[in-house]
């Protein structure tokens, strides 16, 4: 099973142009609070199983973490549940855009 993926630069371009797609940051709350993409919503991987049903099936999601491992795991999980997800390769370590705290 192949999960769609995108680079952080491609995601940044998409966000600059404008999109209805949602960015899900699956890092833990304290990591998210330390700095995140302005448009991102925090859905920690540790809470994803219990919170996944609050996501909408008719929405596309970009999933990001710190380096790309947790987001890949989260993307596979959400994909298996029928969500349209794209894993962000390299995570926040590769993000060159604006960071909000």
C-alpha cells in the first residue's frame, strides 16, 4: 500500500496559494506548542485512534510530524479508515516556512 507523500516545499507552496485541505500535526501537544505551521491542527499520534472519527471523510489532509516517521504511521492508519491523506516527508525538520508558537 502506497501512501501519497509531498515535500515540505510543495506543502508550503500549496498553503501560499490557498487550499481547503487541512494540515494535521501529529506531534505531541508540547512539541506542537513549541512551534508549528500556522494552519495546522494538533492531533497527537497518541490520541489519533480516539479522535479520528472527528475528522471528515470529504476533506483531504496533509499529515506532518517532526521527521516523518509518526506522520507516515498516522497516514497509514487514517488511509486504512478511508481518509484522503498525504504524508509530509521530512516533517518540521525540513519546514522552511513560517512557524507559529
